């Protein structure tokens, strides 16, 4: 929303501190680097806007950095105050990944019921992981975040994907809580991300009907990028038996005029395979449940 300053705004005496506060907010909101305040073109722009009021003092990037850190500390205090007033438990969702330039990050989101009985979620930490994606390193990062916000002992559940290092992280977190005499069960508090579980089950389904190879399936399961991203798989269409094709055509119920072309492309046999699999009661459900325990 565009806010137009009133005449009273321009009549107020100059406040350098307020100017720097607005500058910091602009840098954060527009995702600008700290060094932007030292760009010649940016300085010239502000100096021209300010020319009627004398020389404008533009803070250096180290000043901006300090102000942003101070702003962050203030926001953390506000969040701690919010959490201190919550009488119920808090759930977390956690995800770790590696950027294209090989930096490992961990994001932590808190889910809770506020004082008005409304469900809210809040990103409470986004930190770089030191070292590998090991469960120990992740547990150390999560515990530091819990200590920062006073949430040790207030967590009811943690939602993550099915990666094995998340299991290790939960066990390590349980051990650390036990040493602090804080009740936390890795088994009872471990919730698995349903989209990721469906993703793994879908890969096994595609392998089962021959749409992708086991090698491709393993590659998709171990993708370092977000599993929610779209991906393209080239389907390997095997040469099928003509008799099987005829049976598939009859089963699927395709008109004769179009069946020859579809058989040639291998589409009819694939459709028949899918129909056969979908006809098996609860197959997808069983795959989801089995992979939820295996992973």
C-alpha cells in the first residue's frame, strides 16, 4: 500500500535517527545489500532529494549492519514475549537443504495457537549449518533456537521429511533434553511430512509400472533440491507383446481408429498397467504407510 506523506510530515524537524531507521526498513524490505548505501548513484539521488535541507549524512554499511542486528534483537524480544504468553504446546516444522553454492541452511517454523485461539505459524530461525547435514549438527542448531526463544520443554511435535539424518537429529535432541531433565520423546514427537511421503510412494509406483527405472527412482529420492519442485522424467517405453496390446486395447476401451497409433507409442499398455494397479484396493495407501516406516 502506497502511503503519501502529509504536509505535517515535511514540516517536522530533521531526525537523523529516524532517517536511518527508514533506510534500514527499505534495505530489509527490498532485500538490498548493506553496501547499497555507499553506491555513488544512490548517494547522489538522496543528496538531490535533500538538497533544500542542506547536506545529507548517509550512514555507511557497518552502521546499517549494526542497526539491522539491533532491529533483529528487538524482534526476537517481541517473539519471546508472545511465546511466554502461550499456555499450550508449540509444534515445529524443520527443513534443511544445500544451496547451489554449497551453503547448508536450516529453516525452523513454529506453529501455535495464539491468545485469541487462532492458529499461527512463524519463521523463527533461518541459520547456516556448520559442517555436514548430520543429525548431531542439526540437533545443536535446533536446541540453540529453542533456548533463544525459551521453548525448551514446550515442543509437542516436530515435522520433517523422511531423511535418515532427521531421525538421528530427533534422537540427539532427546538425549540433550534428557541431560537437562526435560521430557522429550523422539519417537512420540517425530512427525513425517506427508507430501514427501507421497513423493516417495509415487516414485515406487512409477517404478512398479515400468515408467522409470530403479536407478532414476533412487536419483529422484536423493534429490538435493526441493522435492516439491516439478521434474521431468523421460518414460522408457518397452516393446510390448502384440497380444498384450490387443488385450490392453479391449480392456481400456479405445476406439479402433485410434488404437493402432496409441499402441505404437506404447500408451495403451501403460494405461492398462496403471488401471490394473489402481484396481488393487488400498495399494497407494499401503505404499505411503510402508515408506513412512521404512524411511
